[in-house]
């Protein structure tokens, strides 16, 4: 995946929405009402050329062509993005950008502009990953343009854009290897005037899963919108998700991996997740130069993780995990309330064209963490021997102003301020508590220059940060006096299109300081800000229309340096940060038939910060590391549009049945073997 034809593709969502409207609705309204939402890049004609950082937009057509099982199926094709797959449906998120470890979240994940990680400040941001079945598109933004979106934008921002069902009903279904069955229903309708709509997207999927990691997932999303007047509109979205997955943090042992075994290493462990969320968007065009957008959101996530304890000596003797009868539930819930408002204002300060944006966000996060020692394994009940409540209240404000000096040159300075308070209470320690506060100032500046009609230069520098979570900032119920983990990011690139070719090349440098490490010169504290890492490299993407229906989409990422600069691992490479990533897709369109062959290459990587070369042969002391070899995976997909209402599709994933390691965590995580699937989409 790369930004091929992005200058054309940015029009696609609008074009599709208009095309699907019935003739009666088109006759009743001149302008089709569009649900207001917080977009990262947008769909305006110049949306990409205004960005001072690297941009990738993935539209619905591209998502459907990939036929993904998860969001990670799509993101691993984006230049600069590395995913660490733990199982094929990606119940949890493992994403690294530009040499940042895929095992540590340093990039902001949004859905329709709303944070989706259960906790930005209280931690535990991997416990929920949105379902690809509800997505209309994906925006990926890196560099100084990401400054205004919030904490943890060191790698960049990923924004999932959900579908907005219009008039009519469509049903999709697919079946495949591992006894996978999936059905999706999209249904919607508009008022006769076209100024109000409602619709839903509902998906149910079941699978025995690769390595018998079975799951049952239900995802429901309802959207509605109304034009309140010629200048104001209102939209709302409610979503509900539930997934019961037979997965754990345990992989298989080395000898079983070498022997090609594919059993579930934790057959009785379960990861049970559900999420409810509600968003409300309001858009008000104050005049032809000012627009106010306001977003209010709420979400609640619960994650019950039931794991059996292991007998380590018996496991070493057996060459696989041997479990005891002791069952523990690490059960956590998260709740978030937030309000964000943005004012876009065009003005003529100093006689120049100026495009200003002012933003304010208020947010509160809460979590409830209970450890249940089960006394009745059959109904998962027992004694709560650890009960922790975490809260975080934050306020953030930003301002940026794009100054257009000429029709070719523009500069965008900006400043974001994040202030937050964290509190931890341990109910099983007589309600003892501690709190801490911190404020971060995050300046940045970027610029664009239209070098030629076919080449635009862009670049910038900005400061980003990632907050220490409650469990670290208040370790031992003591204020560790930690600042946020900070990075100074630099970027310079060129993008453009000429005839059948489109391209983008970006160089980046990240000087990451202030990271949290264990140990402190103050004997009363256990954590300190002393860690430093450095990351730099290049991303390149090229798309070319070959003719006769053939086209190539390709990209490559080279990160020669992603290393620790301080501490006992000084000079070592970060774990889960491969030096090389590459993707090549050959697409052929012939009338109603579209075929694609995609190749994904991932370079070798380490599983731990000490850069251990050998993978442990058994359970050992519970420390897992080692060097994972490079690999290439091929996917073959095909679609046939039988008529305007019916489309058939099929895929062979991991075409050559490559066996490879995706991660090391209490064992070896194995990449999915070759699989087959067929499906359809029918529009009524």
C-alpha cells in the first residue's frame, strides 16, 4: 500500500456517496448532506498538498481489494508502518512507525477523530483494536502535521474512517480456512429532502482460528445525521463490540516451532472483550471564513483475561506449557469522557492569506483493575486480591496558523499544550492513593513548496510526547516526578504525480529523550527520565500505470538506525523495529475482473532490548528474546463484478505457505499459514 493516485482517490468517498443516492433524492436537494466528523486529512481538493508531513489515504476500494481480516492486514502495507501480528484477527493492536517498537504504542490511533485506545494517560492502550469490517477508509499522517491531534503522536496519527450507510441494503459474507464464517449487513436510508439519514453496519464472525485460537466476534455500529439549518449539522454514532477469543500471552516452544506444530499453546485461556461507545458531532459554519466543529465522546471497554498458571519445571520437561489448576482473572474496565472543539478561521493578517485553527480538548479517563483468584474455575468466580482504580484528567489546547506567502509556498507554525493530572488508589491497601501532575509544551513548524507542477517539497520539525502511565508515574503509590517521554522529530520529503506515475519520498529523524527507565538516584523513587533512543531513515513509494489494465503499487522503508543511546542496552537496536520493510502489488483490471498479487517483506528483528541472538529452547526464567529471521509473504486476491448488485471475491493468503515468526513473548508466535477464502457482496 502506498499513496498511489492519492490526488485522484481523495475524491472517491464523495463521488461514491453521490453515486449511490437515488434519483428522487438528487432531485430534492442540490447538495447532499454529509455527516459532520473530525477528519485528520480530509477530502478537500487540496487536502494532501496542505499537509507538511507524509500522508497516506486508503479508500474503500483499496480495502475491499485487499480483503483484510483485520486493520493490521491493511496497515502493514503502509510505508513506515510495522505490525507485530499475534493472531490473524488482531484482537490487540501492535503497531510501530518509523523504527519505534511495535510492542510499545507511541502513535495515536483514532476512529473518526476519537481516541480508541482504552487509556491514553492511564495506560493499557492495546486492549481494543477496531474492526476493519466497519471501515470506509484509513488516514495515516506523519510529521509536523500530526502535532494538533494529541499525546503519543511521536510516530504519527492513524485515523480509521467508518462507513456511512446510505439508501439501501447490502449483505457481505465470506467463508474460509480455519472454519471461518463472517457476515456483514449494511443498511441505511435518507429523508426525501436528503437532509437527514440513518444507517447501521453489523458484523458477526466466528472462526476456529489458526493454531486453534478460536474467536466469536460481534460488531454493531449505528450512525445518524441531520442538517439543522443551512449552516449547522449534527451527527451521532453508537457502536457496540464483543469478542470472545481463545488467546493468551503464550507461544509455542522452539522445538515444536521447528517441527511445524500448530496447536494452541494455551487452550483454556480466554481474552474476553467488549466495548460500547457514543460520539456526537456538531458542525457550524459561522460565515464563509469561519467554521466551528465540536465533538463529544464516551466509551467503556471491559477486558477480562483468564489465564491458568504454569508448572515451569514440568513445561521444560515436556517441551510445551504444562498448566496447573490455578486460574487467575486479570479483569479491567476503562471509561472515557471527552469534549473537543476546533475553530477554523481564515484571515488576512499582514495582507497575506492565513488559515488558522484553534483547538481545545477536555478529557477524563478512569479504569478499574481487579485480579480474581478463581475458586470456581467453571464459572470464573473467586477472591479479588488486587483492586486498583486509576484516573486521569487532562486539558489540551493548540493553535496553528498556515501562512500562504505565494501560490507555491506556505508555512504552518503551531503550538500544543497538554496538562494532565493522574491519580491511583489501591482499594486492597486501605484505599491508599497518590497523584501527580504534568504539563507539556509542544511547538512545531512545517512548510510546503510547490517545486514544479509534478513535485511538492514538504517538511517540518516538532516536539511530541508520550505520557508515563499511572502505574509507572505513581509506582509504589509514590509520585515518581516524571515528565512525559519526549521526541524532537524532523522530516523532509517530496511527493507528486506525473502522467502514469505517482511517488513520495520522505527522510525522517527522531531524537527520542526522557524515556522512563527503572532506577533512580533518589533512593525514594524507582523510576526516572533518562532513556534516549535515536531513529532515522527513508520511506519511498512509487505507483505506476503500466497500461493494458496493469499497475504497480510499491513502497520501501529503510531505518538504518533505531537504537538505544543510554543505559545498559546502549548501541542495541530497539526490539520489533526491522531495518527493512517493503511492499509490491501488481494489479490487473480487465472489465469486471480485478486480480492482485501482493508481496510483503519484513526484515529481521530482535525480540528484546538486549538483542539476544538465540531464541530460548524452553520456558527458562520467563525471559524471551532472540533474533527473528526476515520473511516474504504473498497474497493473491480476485474480485468479479457480475452485475451492479453482485460482486464475488476470493483470496489465497500466504500463497507459498511460508512459516515465519511474528513475535516472542513467553514462547514463539507463528505467522498464519496458507489460507483460502471466498466471499460475496450483494446490494438490494
